[in-house]
């Protein structure tokens, strides 16, 4: 069996290397690139918005194709705000807080930049590197779930990394793939029954990568508190409450320290109208406008909804384990909580991590039911 596992690993490794190189060759310079580059260059020139602006766009222009640069400047799909950012240092400067709060992601970019890579390559390499590492970690997790079936483990790994959303995440300048790696670490921690403080550390790092994961972290802690209260003689775990307070405090500190405009501004700029200058216009919209946007977006949320719902139903069908069902409900609920806060139904990448975690829970339930799982219970 060891020989078969080694061969399976070599196959997965070879495919991952090929896909990683292919993704990097087909990298995408999208509208978020200037924001992350501006964060990077502002560390070198903290008091010069003009210098940061000049370096941001000149470095992109040097490496992107003419068509990619036109796209990133808001000319391919006409966007007046994006065009304004390309021309006006103040406009770009006011956008930076949206990107600065992703502290962990920006630190990884900085590390690559200090290692000698150019700014744009530093941003894009993060997604490629962590796509590769996520694939390896995924294979390891599936090996734990199916220790006697290297075929299922390797095929499942390759199917997931070959999904269009996974490949797209590997090509774009965003913290999504880095965050995905830590979501995989989180589910591995559940399967392996790691110490709760290690889980806390994983949640903390996930929040540092994307602060909006605070809801994921807090709902997980509430889920575990509820489970232990029900199953462990009504005991209330104050350590978990303390962890929740600590994570919330860190989250608030990040938002305040980097002068984050707030959810209302982000929602307005994303779904109503991208403002060239945030300071020149208030992000005002009514509850009716929010609900109307939510309804319109939900119509196009079918792909995510159907996938998540089917996996969720199958988990409840194959597993009677209360803890498995509870964790699955927590993951399923987070998809819709995320949608309520940021209803970008066209971007599956925002929900991809939760769907894959749900899928891994389904595989766990199947393996347990059919005697293919040899780890201790996660509850």
C-alpha cells in the first residue's frame, strides 16, 4: 500500500506543478491589483500618494500586456471610477484602506517583494504558491479520510484543483487562495482533534488574511459552545468565550487602525456605484435598495445554492452523528451569512472554501459509514 500511496502522491504532485505553472503563465491582472500594490509601495513611501500612484501603475504597465493594462485601467469594460483611480493619486489613496486590512496577505506579498520579486509578481505569486500548497494539503486530508483508498484520495484532489473556480483563484491577485489553505487547515484540525488553542490560532491567521472571516470564526466558536453545553452535562466553556472576545477585539483593532470605511461603503461601492472619491460622496442607501439587490443577486446564486444544499442533504442522509451534522450546518449557514453581507453571486470564489469544506465533511460521513475512516471521532 505504501508504494501505491507514493505513486499517487507523485501523480498529484506532477499535476499540481503543471497546473501551477500553467496558472502563472495565464495570470490575470484585475482591478484589485492596484490596491494591493499601493499597500506595498505605501510602506516604502508612506507620505507620498503621488509616488505610490506612479509606482503602482508604472510597475503594472511594465509587466502586463497592453490589453491587460487597458482592462485594469477601466477601459475594456468602461468604468469611470477605475479610470479615475488610474489618473488621480487621491482616488487611489482613498481606496487603499479596503486592501490594507488584509494584513496577513499583505505581509506575504511584502515577503516575496523583499525576496527580490517585482511588485506585480509578488502579488500574483501568492495565489499560485498557495494553490500548489492547498493541493498538497488537500491530498493529505483525503489520505486521512480514506487511508486505505489512494485512488479516491488522489482523484478527489485532482478534481477539486481542476475546478474552474480553483484555477481562477490561482490566477488572480486576491487573498482567496491563501485563505483557502487555512480553511483546509481548520477542517484538518477538526478531523485530527487538535488542541482548541491551535484551532484558535488557525482562525486568527484566517482573520488576518481576510477580516471578514470573523463571522466564520465566531459562529464556529458558538457552535462548539452549543455542542459542549448539550453533550457535556451543561458545561459552559469560558475559554471559547474568551477566544471569541479576543478575535473580535483584534478584528475591531485592524479596522480602526487602518481607517476602514465600513461595510456600508464597501456594499455601496461594489453593488450600487463605485465612487471615484470616497470622501466626496456618502454611501447612503435604503433597506429597500439593499433587499432589492439581495433578491436580484439571489436569482443568480443557483450554482452555489444547489451545490451546497445537495451536499448538506447527503451529509444528513449518510451521517447520524450529531457533531458532524452540527458542523455541517455551521458551514452551510456561513455560505448564506456571507451572501447576506456580500451578495456577489457571480463570484463563486467567495463561497468556494465553504463548499469544499462541506464536501470534505460529506466524504468523512461516507468513509465513516462504509468503514473507510480510521481516525478518532472528531467529536
